[in-house]
C-alpha cells in the first residue's frame, strides 16, 4: 500500500472537486485530488456532455423530418445507434482533451490520483482506497457527488439508472421511465426521438414539480402529442417482475392494481449523496436525514477540518453551483472560515423536446411574497419561431408590481435555455422590466422574444418604453 501525506485531500474530480483542487493549490496548499473513476466526474463522463450529445442527435432527427416543409427532399432519417455512441465517446474525449483544467491542476503542483476505486476514512485524518493508496492530510474536501436513489421495492434490481440508459448498445423497442423530474424527462425525450415506445410515470400530481405550473402542463401536453404515454399521480409501485421480453411494473392506486411492461425500465426518482462507502463516521462527519453531508454556510462539516462541496451537500445540483461550492470550500479550508456562500441567480433548463428552462421563482412561489404582474408571449406569434417552424411554446415573465424588478422567467420551446440565460443576466443586474423592454436586440432572434414579453409586461404596468411600444409585435 502506497502512503503519503499532504495538506489537503479533495475526494472526487467532478466540477466541485476540480475547482476545489485548483483553488487550494493556487493558495499554496499541498493538494492531492483522488477520484474513483476518471477526471471530470459525472459532468464530463456521464452527465451534461454525453447527454447533450445524445439530445443533439435526437434534435437532428426531428429537424431532418422538418426538411420537407422547406423544399428539401430527403429520405426518412434512420438512426445508427452504435455510430452515435462512437460520436458520444469522441465528444467526451475531445472535451476532456481540450479542457485546460487538468493541466492547470498539475501545473500548480497538485497530485492527481485517477481510478483509485472507492475511498474510505479509517480515522479523522487518513483515507485508504481500493487501489491501495493510503493518504493522510490535515484537511479534506468531500466532492463525491451523487448517485441515483434506490427504492425499497421487490424486484428493483431489474430496473436501471439513467447511466445504464446512456450505456445501451441498441435502442430498446419500448421503455418505461419512472420519475418526471429533469433526469427522467431527458431519458424519455431522447429515446422517444430514437424510436422507443416510451411510457413516463410520475407519482406526484404532475411532472416537473419544481417548475412553473404552466411549464409542466405545456411539456406534458407536448410529450403526449409526440406519442409518449405520460401518467401523473399514478399511485404506488408494488413490485417489478421479469418477463420474457423485459420488465413488468405492478402498481396500485385507491385499491386498484394495474401493471405495465417494457423492454427496458429506467428509475429516476431522485439523487442521493454518494457517501455510503466513505465511512464518514470514522471521520466524525454527520449527514442529514436524507443522507447528504451536513454543512454550514462555510461548507464546513461537523468535523472542523473536513469540508464538502457540490451534489454531496444536497444543495442545488447544478454545475455552476458545484463550481462555486468548490471555490468556497477550498478557500475556507486553506484560509479559515471567512467566505460564506452567497445566493446568486441560477438559471436551469433541460434539452428535451420541447426544451424548458427557468430562472427565479415560479409564478405560484412569487405570489406568496410579492404583488406580481405576469406577461406571456406565445411562440406561435413570434417572428423567428414562425420562420423556423418551431411554434410550440411560450415565454413568461414575472415582475414585481411595486419595484418593477424582474423576478423570474419561464420558457418552453425552441432555444428556451438560451432565452433564460439572457433573462438571468437581467435578473443578476437587478434590471427593471422597462429597462429590459428598451434593449434593442437583433431581429429576428430568440432573445428578442424576451424583450417582447418585457414590453408587454411594462405596458400592463403603464410604464413608458418609448419607441419599443411600436415594436411590441416583433421579436
């Protein structure tokens, strides 16, 4: 067993872990980064990068079917799934190869230990790994991320995670997706586009429970119109059973039992902290009731010399949040607890069909604490969406009636994520809605839709938007 000692050990090489390592090394700490698998973590190898590549392939297939509207004659697109997987691997390798983060980490003198297997604490200052490393340090930062939550249901071992779906070597003829959150929605949307007969089940009253009510309703309708079965508030799963051609899910509601079958079943019902094998008790690190590492505002755990960052803390599970966490945790680990986490504008979205995205509170949430004005522009009445034949969707803006400040933006449809990114800049800048309404953007663009809805909101509040009032119909 190889043994060594450093000032700081970062466990996990996803966005939080890599940024924590960079920051700590930059501050002069002798730092080691260990990762169970490969550098980059889930974001690069099992998350946004490969998933976005698959979603892009699904988008290309949908667009190929649209070509006839524009006088372009082509045959029906056919998916070569093995070739697509080759492209996914190329993209992942290319992204990793062109990332300067690995070089930055090593140029600052940090030591990177890849493919170490699972690490576990043996005492408050020592960890050992499956690969035979024994490392000691004064400080630690836990950045092990999360894993798909398991359900205590008979036959659950017959189901798969989203990672298993991305690893398929062929497209299954039918797929059952349990969980109508962001992950389940992406799996369902991608494989529906690839030709699977998809059935999406959500136990809650509706899919996308964290999104605006109108967004969830629009996406559910679009999924159904695409041929997908969407069952909300379906009841309780009793068991999973193997069948000759796949898996059967048995469920019940109000005393009535029912079942559904598919060749492949994905369960995406939440994200749990990846801490089960870390032996945190040996280090004196407490976890929450949900199993996430308990941290204070400085990302310090119950053990004063151990910090945690990213998904493992159970906060907003997004890459920008993980990056901020890594920076804050490393700063406090090296310099002492002087930098608290600060809240900031965090846009989020998903590359489903249709796309959906949001920033700020939902309309329902905003109304709890504000007197609000809402304005909506539908995509079947905006120039660029009509040009592109992408007329499904809407852009909703939520504005405080007293301060005229923009509180939130929710979008369904083409380029939803891009539109919300622009709205996020307006929120971060504290812009009034009439200020946004006066911005002159290029025409016709998707970002212009946001300005158009700002004009509409400002006019509802009797605010002067100058010459823009005469262009309220454009965008």
